[in-house]
C-alpha cells in the first residue's frame, strides 16, 4: 500500500521518490547529520524526508551496496564506521581515478570545459562558507572527470562519487586546495598531460595525509585501523 500510494504516476514516479530518498540519506551522512555508528530508523527518516518507509527501506539497500551503511544484525542497520584502512583504500582508488581523469582532460579539454573550471575556481576564491567550499571542491573533481571524455571512466567513478565526496568533507585546507586546483587547471590548459598526471598524484597524496591526520589524530602513519 505504501508503494502504491507513493508511486503516483506509476513505476517512474516511485523510482524518482526512491532516488530522492537515496540522495537525501546520503547527504545526511556526507554532511554529518547522520554520523558513523548512528542507527538507521526507517520511521524517523520517512518523516524527515516525507516519503514512505518502503522508500526508505529501498534506499537503505542501495546505500548499503554503496558502502555507506552496514548491517550489524538483521534488525540493526547503522552508518558505517570507516577505519583508517578503509580511508586509505578510498584514497588509493581516488589517486588512480584522478591521475587518469586529469591526464585525459589535459589531452582533450575544450574551451567550454576550461571555462567551467575557471568559473569554479573564481567561485572558490570568493567563497567563505565551509559547506559551499566543500561542494566546490568536489565539483572541481567531478567536472575534471566529465571533460576527460571517457565514458568508462565516468561509469567506474559514479558508484564511488558519494564516498569520495565524504572524503572531501574532511579536508578544509582551503588555501592549499585552491593552489593545487589552479596548478592542475594550468596543466590542463597547457595540454601537458604528463604534468597533469604528476600534479594529480601529488594533490591526492597531500589530501590523503591531511585527511588521515584529521580523522585519526591518535594513530601513527602506517598503523591500520580496526
């Protein structure tokens, strides 16, 4: 009954509601409204998102697949607690994806792609709100992947986008990030594929160190989490 009442126009209507529920819960996790270890309560989320519990249930399945949620028992779903090893593995993947994306962007970026990145960096330089800056930081990498023009790369990156955005939330070294992004853009504009790849790796590794120090201040480098 819940699904039938919510679907409205039929399967497409329900799919749209489900997608909104997935996006809404994911955003709560990324921006910290739902924190690692928090239990997922279908009734509460359904009320907050103004959707049915069925839609929340479907969204929970999707977000468990994406790696944001984990089942501690059949009746207890919680926001996943990421260990140091989890974060390092995400950065390993991020480094490879960004190196490829930035190199390809340098090879074939057009005027429109460059203009989009330039405008984004102008907005970043002018922004003062952390939430806006986090979004702009994530958008820079997303646009770089788009202008790389490789459909397989985009398909591989898409399932990881949410978790990578979660990583970006834990790095607020804005002056360095802006400096790095300007250098990356300069390499793309120059068409210097090799330099773009080198800078992408350096940027990812510096971000890794900053994020790990932020998330795991009591752990020494190289000591894996549980």
